[in-house]
C-alpha cells in the first residue's frame, strides 16, 4: 500500500488538487455541503417510513394508521429531497458568485428564477439536479458579468438603504438573465421539446432499454449508475425504468422455474443489484464508512460525516455520504467509486452462474440492510455470505484511496496551522 500511496502522491494528488480547487467545482461542492443537514434529515424521514421490519410496520399501522404516521416522514421528504434541485440551484449560484466577490444573494435568487423559467415545476427533486447545476453555473456567469457593466446598473442616491440599492443594481442583469433562459425554453417548445427534464431522462434511458440480461449489461448498468451519481445525478433513478423492465419479467420467470424444480434462468435483476452491488447505496458506500473507521480515522471530516451517515447507510440511504463527505465530484474517490460496483457485479454474477449462490428471486425493500437482503433475496444463507464477501472486497478497494484522502487532509491542516496559503481555484 505504501508504494501505491507514493504513486498517488506523485502522479494523482497534484492533478486532483487542481481539479478539486477549480472555481466552479468548489461552488458545486460547497453548494451540496450547505444542503447536508437537510439531506441527513430527509434520509432519517425516509428511514422512518421504510424500516424493513414487519413488526414495526404493523405496530405503527395499528397504533396510528398507515396514512397518518407515514405522513410525518413524507412531510420531511417534501421539505428536503423533494426540493433538492431547487436548493442546489440557489446554493451553487450563491457560492459561485461569492467566489467572484459579487452579489451572492441576488445571484442565488436569479438562478432559482432561471431554473423555473427553463424547468418549470417538473424538476424540483433530484430528477432535475443536473439541470439545476447547469442553470446555476450559466446564470451566475451571465449575471455576474453583466453586474460589472456600469451601463446596466441603476445607481440610487446615497441615502437609500443598501438592500434597496443592491436590488436596483441587480435589476437589469437579473431581467436579462432570466429572459435568456425563458427565451431558450420557448425555442425548445417551438422545436417540439415540451419537458426538458423529461427529455434528459429519455436521452439517458432509452439507449439502454434494449440491453439483455447479461454480465456486460450488468457491468454497464453498474458503471452508469455510479458515474452519474459521481456528478450529482441520481443514477439509480435514471436507470430505474430499464431496471424495472428487465426486473418484472426476470423475477416472474425465475419464480416459475423454481416451482418446476429448475434453476432460475435470470441472474441479473433489481434484487441482484440491491443485494450484492448497491451495498449501503450506489457504489457500495457501506464500504466507505467501514474503510474510514479502519484506515482514515485521522481525517476528522471523513470520520464525522461517516459517523452521521452510518445509521442511514445500514439501510442503503447514502445521500448524507454522497453530499456530505462528499463523494460527488471528489476526484480522490472517483476511481474506487466506479471500480467497486464493477468488481462486485463480476463476483456476484460468477458466484450465481456457478451455482454457489441461488439466483435472486425475491424483491426485498430497497432499505433492507446488506447481508440480510442477500439472504432474503436468494432465500439462502449463501446469499448473505456473498453479500459479506462483496463488502469485504469493496473495503479493500476503497482503503488505499481513503488513506490518500487522510494524508491530504493532514497536510492541509499542517499548512493552515503554518499560515501557508491554499490554492482555491486555477
């Protein structure tokens, strides 16, 4: 591992530091970090409603009635995940404008207005997250540049309150910026594009609808989900229609074959991913938490976030880790976050095809904890063993990168203590 760390320090970390300090990426990172408390709250709300213990569900239903007690977690979701894209449009724009030393508050407001102008009300949740990021970056670039043009600034008398002066100074740049997005949307309407968010989903989903139930297809699905998540897109949601398309028929045929005493013909389905690949969430992120506590305890940020993300992570809710660590746009974790699912898919596929583990035939709730989910999905203890093996393999994959992140954080702390400047952008 020491040799690998030395290699990373010499060839990887310098470039990763430059990428990580780039102005726009820093704005995106800080924007996500701002929403972290709400993401943790939203994860807890989801966990309350979906705790996969039948006795708990029955008790709560009998005591309060299902519609009533689940409305609490649902209301929490409405105030967190349901408006994630909207929050991101504001926070990213705010931080980007702040890096330019411009009016950050007005930039955030203009970004939200521009987001509504182009996305309407259809993309407020994570489905519109990519659109929100794009709008936030472009609108802020437009707004901050026009804000520096004296011909577009309305100057108020000296006695006018500062808040009023700022609002009038931002009047024309804000009007022009929002109008540009509104006109772009109108042009798309004229071209027949009625739902920009929906069209984005369609462009991502449709190329994969014809994939067969094979190892290459499973590898591709695992790669796409992790790759999109790394950039802040909810990869699991984007590929969900394809997953459901192959899942329904595959599960039905597997169950039919088992009734006839035959081997299940389909290995790759949604329970396969839930039980053996997405352990703790997309990217097998339960392994990141374990790796941090085993190999990265001197990285205070990672330890704190991993501690907060442990409880949701047990139930495969990894948004606090994605946006709090963060994993999103974290150049150090890019390689293992993409590699781990590919390795786990390969192990699980061959373990199943060789008959070491029965094919997954039972659809379990996605919040079912790892290992338990493997047992339930395969109706065999060997499914739990396979899940445990995959967790161990994922921990080994993440470990050296977690160590590199720890070393980098220690160096940053020493530099800060010595009063040495750090480069924020390039």
